[in-house]
């Protein structure tokens, strides 16, 4: 269950209530994203992946292993996209945490 706080609003002046999650809830989300970034980053060591693939395909003709290497590069690009999204989410959570901490006086 998440804690949400409403702070300083005035229906008379047309100000909407601002909702803030607790800093603990935001901190948990940040730790989870950092963990996922670490997992994805460890899988993205392109140099090792390509080196292993080239060793595995060394005895075959280039026509056989070039498509496989192309697929590996495409997967690496997809993984990089996931990392970028996770980083963006982490930046958003950081900003949310700063706002909540300031409003809640922590």
C-alpha cells in the first residue's frame, strides 16, 4: 500500500490538491529501477557477446554467421533502448523524490 499526501490547496482560489507519495515509496521504486539497470547492463556487454559469437562461428562461412551477428547487434540495440527508458524513469523518480521531500519537509 502506498502512502499519498495532499498538501496546500485552496478550492476557493481554484488550486487543486497536490498529491505526493511518501519518500520511502519513491525510494523503493528508485532502488528497484537501479537493480533492473544493473541486471540489463550486465547482459549488455557487447564485446563479450560478439567475441563469443565470433568464436562459435569461426569455422563457418561468413554467410552463416553474419546474420547471427546482425541479430545480436539488434538485440543489443533493443537492450540499450530498455536501459535508456529505465534511466529516464529513474530521473523522473528522482525529481518526484526531491519534490516530495521538499513539500513534506524532509
